[in-house]
């Protein structure tokens, strides 16, 4: 009897334990799957400027005994695009503790269920994919893709000096490459305020500016600007020195003057580098103390030569010679002797022209004087004849009156 009761008790205990294990197993399965956990798995995209602050949000309701994890996935970049080859997982935080060695990561829970990751002073390396996970089976994951906007910066992949000295007629290549996020656009402009040669510029977004044959009028200062709408933009200035042989300009190449007068003649030379200017007469160089050279601007030099015309040898041809490392040019000025008679005749000629409208003729001053005298004499003679005629008439009338009286 006791044995039967003991057997029945053992069966009842075993049945109860089986049912309890089944219930516990069902509870564990439900907890591990996280079916009761509210977790937002929406993929999000963030864009933040470099050095700014970024808040990556992650919300978990009814987290229970599960743990929240933050990690970053780094993918190598090939040809400017990220690849899935050799992904590198970096643990940032787990269960409320930050494990990253970067001091600008921190966690923030501003309300119940929030497990936000804060990134202070964002840098370029922070760009990439972030994951907020809970350790369910399978794991639940929220993906956040962070893009860090980086201002443009101009980089050199090959030597490209900012100062170019080049011979006129040669080819020139200017290079301007930039990096940044998003990829910057390149544009060129001419900085010289007195130059308006927009037709020389290459198309927009051209990294290379190729000039097949540069002229001596090419702008001295040009600039490339890289811009991607993230401030500040980046620029690079190129200074171009186009070198060429001298070009001489003489405004007055024929100078008449008198003896014993001082004469100053001028000669302008355009060149780069600056030309050395000398004056010669009859193949002999003139002393430097008689000349002065002045640099007008970056390419022009003006030379002035002062001569005292003491004798006949001082008149004649004067040669202005400009020379630099690229060539030599020569021009001349004629200084001619002018006589006093020629000057007087020229003055008389101008005086005659001035009064030609009154006299209806162009003559020298001596002729003008004679003509005036003749005119005045004509007027005088005419006046005397008129008075004589009047007197004769009166005498005739008086004679007739006396004659008539006698006959009476």
C-alpha cells in the first residue's frame, strides 16, 4: 500500500517538473528572441560638418535584461568607393560603458529608453556606418550612415610651383587638384584688375589649364578656387612672369631745335626682365650722366637723354638700344637744326592764316603792311578828290553869280 502511494507521488512530481521545464523553456525562447522589446531598426542618414557635434539616436523600449551595443564598421575605399572586403568592426560602447579610445565619444540617455551616441568635434575619420544593437537571438540592429562634410583643400600630386617664369611663345600647364566632402568643383579666374580676358579661362571644373603658346600680354596673376559649399573655400594663386625681348616705343622721332638749346629725347622699352638701355651717336656710347632711366611699372622702362646743342656735331641721329637676356632692339631719334629765318617764316605763315578771313588772302606780314598802306592811300585820295570837286563847284557857282550881275 505504501509502495503504491510512493509510486503515485513520484509520478506526479515528475509530471510537474516536466511541465515547469517546458514553461521555462518557452519563457527563455521568448526572451532571447526579444519579441517583447520595442526597437526602432529604421536606417538613418546623418550629415554633419567637420568639427561639429553629432547625436546618433537609438531607442529601445522594454530592454529588460538585454544589453545595448554601439559599434562602427570601417570599409576600405577603392577608387573612391567603399567596399565590403575586409570589414573592420570597432566596438564603441556596451551596456552603458564606452570602450573606444577616442575621447570624443560619449553616451547620453536624455529620456527612458534612449541610448544615444554623442560624437563631439567630428573629424573625417568618424565618417562611416554605425550600428546600435541589442543582444537578442538573432540580434536586432539599427544602421546609421554618417557623412562628414569637409571643406575643400588644394593638394599637389606633383611639383607645381606658384611662381612661373616662362619665355613668351612657350607652353604652360597649371594644375589645381582638391579634396573634400563632397568633392569640390574647380574654377579659374584672373586676378589682375586691369585685365578682362575671360576668353582665356578653361571650362569650369577643369583641374588642368593648358596654354599652348603664352603671350607677353598674358595675365600676371591667376587663381584657382575649389568650392563644395562647405566653408571656407580654398584657393591657390599663380604668378606668371612671361619673359620676352625688348620692344621700343618712341613717341617723337623727329625733333627740330635751334643751336645752343637743351633738348630732351625719350625712349620707352617694354620687356621682362627689365632691359638695359643705352644711347649711342655715330657708334659711340653717350655718357651715363646725360641720361636717366626710370621704371614705370613691372615691364616698362623710360630713358631720357638731355643734350645741349652747342655745335653742329650735336645734331643728327641718336640711337636708343634696349637689351636683356632674350634679345636686343634698337630705334633712333633725329634731332635737326632749325634756322631763325625758317622760324620767322613759319610765324609769318601762321599770322597770315590767322587774318586770312579778313583780307581774303594769305600773305606774309610785310605784304600785309603794304596792303594796308595801299588801302589807306586809296581812301585818302578819294577823300581829297571829293573836297576838290566840291570847291570847284562852289567857285563855278560864284563865277556865274558875278557874271549875271555884270550883265544886268
